[in-house]
């Protein structure tokens, strides 16, 4: 992860990640980042040509972290897809601002670290028997539930954990019927 970056670029990225985690996407500006680093904003552009490139580096880092965690799901007991979905949900709750940056707007894949997005996709596809369409459908469910949960869109009396359980049961039940 980040092996293609210079030490200074890794420092900038780490500070950007802290700023994002603390203040959200609206707090992540090149000016604020430069202040945090104790440098002038133009110095950042020597390492990241645009804010979009910096955000793509953060997104790539997030995908690589998810990919590593998803791969570990194959070592745990039970259905790997259930573990991957639980990891995904927990990641979103631990890193809501990074999660939103990763999944809540259009994605310029050309700026991503090559292979980073696939590192998160491949384990999910593998857990679903190699079926990319089913993986996309599962992602739709998981992302929808996750973003609704993060945005506090469920009614106060809703049993969100039960909704997750029922959705997972429907998803895993459909997988078992297809086999």
C-alpha cells in the first residue's frame, strides 16, 4: 500500500487522512492540509497535482485496506460473504468520512492506484462464486443499508440490526438456491 509514493507524499496522505477523519470531506482542503503540515499549499501540488488526485490516493488506500480485510474473511468460520459484509459495515462506521469519499460520488478510476479498487472487489466476487453481477447486487444492498445507517435515515424505533440480518439471510438464501 502506498509503495509507489515518496516518503513526503506518504506524509501528506497520512495527514490528509487524519484531517478527513477529523473534519470530514468539507474540512479537507489543500489550504487546511498545508496548515496542518506547516507548509504552503503549492508544496502539496509537487506530490499530488490536484485535490482530486489526493482524494483518489485516499480512496485507493481505503480500497486496499478493505481488500486486505476482505481477504481475511476467508480465514474465519462461516460464510465469507457474510464476514465481508460485516467488515464493510464496520469499516464504514469506523471511517464514515473516508467511506463517503470512496462511495458517495462519482469515481475517476484513472486516478486510482492501479489494482486498488479490484483488491476490494475480488474477494467479494470470489465469495459469491465468481458471479460479478451477484456481487454488484450484493454491493447495492450493502451500500444502501450502510449509507442509510450512516445518514441516520432509519426511524428511531427501527431494528436496524434485524434489517441487516434479514437482508443477509435473503442474500445468502438466494446464493444457496442458485448453486
